[in-house]
C-alpha cells in the first residue's frame, strides 16, 4: 500500500472497534504479558494497532516496521499526535530483502501482514530470526471464507458504506488470506513450536503462544 490515496483511505477507515478487540485479545490469550519488554510490530501500517499496544502496555518499547513509505508517513503523524515517539520507533523494511531493526525481542506482533506476502514463510522466518527465546508471539490476520457467498456476506456486514477502495481491498484480502489449517501447516514447516492458531472472529485468525524453535 505505497499509494498515498490508498494508504489515507485505510488510515481514515473506522477500524477502531476491530483493532481494539484484537489488542484486548492479546492479553486474554497470552495471559501475563511482560509489563516491560522490547516488542517488534511487523507490518504496522498507519500505526493504529501499534499505538493501541503502546497504550495498553506503557512499559513496552516498540520497533514498528512497514514496507510502504506512505503508511509510515501516516504513522509518524499518529505518533506525534499521541506523543509516543520516545517509545515507538518506525522503520521502513520490505521483507525479506531489508534487514529488520534488531533481534531478541520479547514480544513479536503483526496484524494483517501475512495475506500480503506471496510466500508466507517470509513472515515466519522473520519471526524466528528476531524473537528472543520464549518470546510471546501474537499474529493476527484475516482468514479466508469458505466460499464466495460467505465472502460477500462479510463485505456486506463489515465493508458496506465504506469507500470503494476499501471494499475492493477487503474483498481481495479475504481471497488472499489463509485458513486456520493452512497457517498451522506453515508453522509446522517453519519449525515454530509453542504457537497455536485459532479462529478469532468470523473473519480473523490469530497465531498465539510462547515461541519454541524446533530443530
């Protein structure tokens, strides 16, 4: 999403309820997340989810990464407005070509990046490379509906009335998303033990757990 109009439409979309729900579920599903931690947010977009995590865990220092400069421009403005520049740092990196800002993160987050990747192992390789031993992992994404009828129901339920560009992108993202079973297979192939995959809502899935690396 390096098109400025597309990025702005996404940033201005009303995702507050959905994004806050995803953040709230992190604490419920992972239990006692560390009150102080170095966290990495992969695919931060315009920063809304990142900001919500920073508010919920004020002891975290978050490195947030996105590949689209248009998104990062919006995220910078959001951080200034929230006075969070001291705790949230933004980086531009396109996986898998660009280096990530660090390693040994106690928390690894990502929202709605997985379905954008042609090869899902790009994300899981990055998680494996940057996570500290026993890191908490919380990856959320859309999940692919069972058929076109369900896809159109989701668009009517959650996309109707929004800008045409968001409705178009929502439909494309749902088609590109993975099922719970497919993501479980991806994690097994990546040797990422300790992570579970569950259907979080009628359109979201979550990968949650404390990381263990299988040889």
